[in-house]
C-alpha cells in the first residue's frame, strides 16, 4: 500500500511550521511535498533591518531543504487546484508547468500587496513584502541621498531626500523609523545643502500610529518617531501619485522621488479560484482548520478565515503570530486525518507585541507589561532571536557588528525598479526577463488612502489600467512616453534617445558606443559590447529609462516595465485578448507600435471589477 501524499502550498509562517511539524509527526509514514516559489522561509519581521543595512539579506532567510530534510521541495507557484482530481497545477521558475497529486492538501499561500484606487500608485509606488523589495529600497534610498548631495538645484535636492511612507501599521512604522536613522547617518558623510536634512513622512488615515495595538504602545512609537524627526501625519493619505511627487488628501503636494506602500495585504487570489465559501477573500474553515465538506482540504495563515474561539463571531486576524501557531495546529489535524494522533481546535492567547523602532528604541508589552526605550529594545531583539527557526547566531553577530562599526552605504544594483512592481501576486520574487508574471486578482477598498482603521490596513482595488497615452516615469525625472502602448520610449541610459522600442524602429545609441539597430525586430543588432556583431534579436531592450540628472541614476523616479511577458488571468482562462495585446501579432518592421506592441513587450492589465478583501491586515505582527 502506497504512503499518503501531503502537499503544502506556500512556505510562509503557516506553511513552514506545518511542514516541520508534519515531518516530525508522520516519521516517514507519508510523502510530504512543499510547493513554494523560493527555496527559503522569510522571517518578515526583520525585513526593515535588511532595508536599513543592519542585517544581510541571507540572515532573514531560512533554507527549506536545509531545515526540512524529510520534506520534498518543489519550486513553483500554484496556478490551480483540482479538488476532485486531487492534483495541484503549478508553474516552475523557468516557466515549465507541472502537476502534484495529493491525498491531503494544506493551503498556506499567504498574502500579497493590496492596492487602492488611487491614480499613479501602481506606477510610482513600491511595496515592502519581499526580500527583493527590501533590497531595492536600500539601494534606492542610498542613491537618492548621494544624488541629493551632488545636486546644484535646491529643489531637486529637497525632493530627492524626501521619502513618503503610506501606512502606519507595523511595517510602515518600522520602515520610517529605520529610514530616518539611515539617511541621517548618510548625510553626515555626504552633507546636503545648508539647512537641509532628509525628511521622512509617515501617512495614515487612522487617528494614531499603530491603531491595532494598545494606545500606550501607539503613544510610545509616535513619540519616538517625532523626536527622531519623522513627519507623522495622521488622518492624511495620498490622493494622487505622479512622477514628481504625491498629492495628499489635505491638498498639499510633496515633491519626492520615493513612495513606499505599506497599507497592508490581502489573501492570495489562489483561494478565490477554488469556488468555495470565502470571507473577504479568505477560505472559510472550521476551528480544526479544515474546509467543511472537503475532508482533503485544510487551510492556515493569511488565506484562511479561522474562527476566533476567544471572540465568538470573529475571525483571527491576518498576522504572523497567528499563522505560525496555525501551522502547528493544522499539521496535527492532517496527521490525525491519517490516523496519527487526535484532532485539536485552534485556540490562541496573545502574549503581547513588540515593535522595533531602530537603534535601541522599541515599544513592547510582553505579557501585558508596557515597556519602552532600551528595555523594550532588548525584549524585542530577544523575542526575534527566540522566534527565528534558524540563523540566530548570524543575526546576533550582525547586531553586534552594527553596534560597533559604521554601516556601509553602497548601491549593489542587484534589484531594478521594474523588477519589483507593486502590482504583483508574487512579491517574494523579483521579476526577471522572460519569466511570466502572475498577475494578482483585484481587491476592493473604501475611500482612497484608507489605511490602518478598524482591523488593520485598508481594503483597496487595482488602479492600473491600459492606456494609449504616455506612461509617466516612476516618481522622478521626465516622463517616459507610451510604454508599451506605441509612442517611442525616449532617453534610455546612454544620453541619446532610443526610439520605438519594442516595435521595429532602430534603437539608437545603446550602451556600447555604436548604435544598435532594430532590436528586437528583423535586422541584426550591430556593435554590441564586445566588438563583434550580435545577430538576431537580443534579450530585449531596456524600456522607459532616463537619467534625470547628469549623475547616473538608473532607477530613481522612473516607470520601468519588465522586458519579459506578463501572464494575464483573462488570457489563461481563454478569454479574448484585449486589442494591442501580444496575442494580436507583431507590428511590421519600421512602423511605430500604435495598435499592437511587440510580443516581448509587457501587457498592461485590463481594468477589473473590485472584489471584497480583508481590511487593513498586516502580517508583520509580533508578540
């Protein structure tokens, strides 16, 4: 008789804990497969310290294969689940598909960024949900400070050293707190113009910082932020984002090149595809984390609406604290369904919360005891060391080195702006050329700018729509026109304009000295770097780049689009493609792409009808 097959979708807090617990409970009596886009578990609460340069990126990642020796790891993203056929269909990291059979399945896909219907946010803002976004923000902030220090124009200097963070939940508060310390340290080495210093704005429509926590913790965090110089504005959010700044709901226009979107998360859209009862996008389960009527299907974490037995009639919030505990409970219940042990209902008791405010400052209330200052900082770091499933010594060593040595403020250039779009269903993966992008399903929100009200961060909908007009650059610089709708994309990083990419006209003056012609059209690309001509279409042109200053600034303030294709759910479902999509064919060489872009060009998502989603939830919660 074959062993039962268990598939776990997602290796976040719930999925990782479920895999580790099941491996111990089954003792090789079941085949456990973990399907995840990356080969690591990401400890999200320490992500702001990666962006601040305190921790190296690998410190907050835990190897799945190294810590789950009896679990089979399959790299890929789940596309659909056939409950009747007991199979999971997925797409691998190189675009190849696959199928996994199962007898029991745990859906722990987690959550993705949420968008509000605010003009310009999808084009000009960046989220903070994955490691690539943290690395990009680290480089971007460093670059803006260096360019501001070298700028002759005081207005440009002020705009570059102004940073706007939307959402005063856990993530936004910690990003603003760490960011102010980082930029202040940088300007001591690269002084700005007389009388100028970096300026961080923290916006939220809620009436206080950290609205989901105890008021004493909120007051502590607010006091530390204001003493540090952060401009905290409650009851205010973004009304419109442009390439040169943001328009606030109070009517003020803030010149900035940086907009960080931390207004919360919504469940992964995979749950909606099952056609089962949902609660604001979350799969309804019983107290045993099992879907009623589906004995083979379990769910935990942000994608599961778990009844809160401590508060009848409510569901547990979408937090890392609950996901971690639910992972253990769902593992016991899956094992019990196979005859190993007994079922247990999910119950929890809050042990308190911690919020890292950078340096030695923090706010915490372990076991209900309110702490602030150095004592809270020690408790916060002690909690993180205890909660991390690995890398404890390395994390402690980085903290020690950061305390005695200055931080290295350098740009690594590993993550580009176009590779970490806000509008993505895979924030844990940087977009790469040629890799299909899993586009998120829409979500609905209340008024624009809603953030941090009842529950957590606001509900919102996608605002990105296809357009034949010029696509503005991402906060900063001059507009890059018609990407990828048809007009030439001008001012690529080489000084001279590169015209009509990707549509057949010659792209002139690429980096390399001589003009590269007709990429990716019918003519060979000549004089590539390396002196020999490269024939045939290349890897794809860079789109929408433009240096706003004589100093190189490859990513700041631009609306980058990825060179690879984007997979759209409407195409995958067999619906007719929109006019101008790659499915419509290729424009003839020598003509501008007015109606149909090149097949390698990205597709702008079509407008979608809003769908309900979980309100103002932030998985970045600590005890």
